[in-house]
C-alpha cells in the first residue's frame, strides 16, 4: 500500500495534551508519533472528544490547532491546520 502521509512521522514518548471546549477542558496522553502535519496520541477513550482541538506538548512549549481525523479504542489521529 502506498504511503499517504505528507511527511515522515517520528516515534516519541512525549507527554501531550488536548485542549477543547469553552471551559478549556483537557485530556492528557502520550504522543506516540509526530510529524509536521499530524500526530498519534494515546489518550484513553476518545469517544466524547470534539473534532477540533488544540494540541500541545508541554515539554516543548508547542501548541497547534488540530482536527481529530480518526479515533480508536484509546488513541486519536490528529491533522494539524
């Protein structure tokens, strides 16, 4: 199957955080891989997360806006915009 990603993802084990909702609710997790265009975050049950979130890696001080493009049992795929 051909690779569809726009850039190479790098394996990580960094702490990541999703920020969402009008109250600034958060969901912490582990960033399993990361690229310029997206990330894979293990974060527990993602069923009730909104489609659009802010994504941050506190150790790096980075913050990006992202779409949740897929959800699995305990992980989400993020696309940055």
